């Protein structure tokens, strides 16, 4: 691993302390590094388990970390977090249209924005980013 090789070289030169910084990468990876709190004790997890996560997996993991889960627990559960890409109103519309037969003459009277707002108040959904929603937030 490149990190281990670099640390061995520094140690042979007498370097005893290093500072870990996230300098180059995607914004999602930077958010993950901040959520995890990457330091000397967690740097191996970054290279072994976190570095190659896609943006949805990062959203899932960061949600759990923000809920108070420790890294090990979050890594075992993050795949259970359901992510919807779109607005809360879009999610409410999709959910209702998929689960309910609405007569055509009543379809225009449904206030999906109000339903989405109520879902947020009830903790059923949580907005974690621009057009990124956790749809099973109440399970965590």
C-alpha cells in the first residue's frame, strides 16, 4: 500500500509525527473523510474500505455516521439505508402513485408537496443533500 510505504520511508528518516489532510478528491469523498474523522487511527479503513465507495454508498454511510453510529457499525448497516434521488415531492408522488389507485378525476387534488412536508415532520424521510433523500430514516 502506498501509504504504508511512505510511512516506512518517513520513519527511517526519523520522522515521528505526520499530519493527515484530504487534499485532492471528489467532494463526496471529502465529506466522507470529514464524517469519519480520518486520522492515524482510521487511515487504514480509508484505504481498505472507504476509498472506492460510490456517491450513493457515501450518502448512506454519512447518514449513519451523522445519526451517531460508529464507523464499524455504520459499515455493517449502510446498505440498509434507502436513498431516493429527487425532491421530497417527487418521492411522495412516486410512492402514492405506486401504492394507491387514484381515480383520474381526483388526481389533480392531491397536494404532494404537503404530503412530503408531513413525511419530513414525521421522520419518515430525511433530506441529506440537494435532491437526496433517505426514505427509511425512521428505521435508524
